[in-house]
C-alpha cells in the first residue's frame, strides 16, 4: 500500500506564497498520477492540479497562472507552489495518488490547512 504525508501549509496574507509538499512511501512503484485536491468550508472537494508519470499537468481554472505542480519520481514527492494567494484559496489541501496495478486504487493524505487572510 501507499502512504502520503503532506507538509507546508499555514496562515498567510493575500498575495503571499506557500509551497505544499507530499511524500509517498510504501509500494510507490505503482503510482502513475499524483495531485492535490482541496476542500473549502461548506463546499465539495475539488481537484486543484495533477501531474502524470510523463509530466502532463492539469490545473483547474481558478488556479491557472498562480499554482505550479511538480513531481520527482525518484524521490516519490509531489509539490504545489502556490503564488498570489487569495482568500478563496483557503481550504484543506489533500495529496492524492492513483495506482492501476496490481489493483486500481486511490490513496489520500490526511489533509493540511491553508488559510489566506483578506
């Protein structure tokens, strides 16, 4: 199985930057896609960004141009650089990984708080 541990959250002012990091351990060879989801109070969890083994990236429209996702397959880490933060970015951010072999399965981190004050 895979375990995911996030770090790097905190409380910042509008316009500041934060960098979230996620370290995967366990059976990491199976991981093909890693990403970051976020859930604001009273809202559904949404996908913020993901990156594939081949380096293809996706960003939801609200973070395009401000967030950058990166991955180091050798170190089994995925980072999310967040710039020009806005109050609407306030959420719990969850690291996510997906394996397709030996079974199709998803793994989640415990979540880390990001708060942006206006």
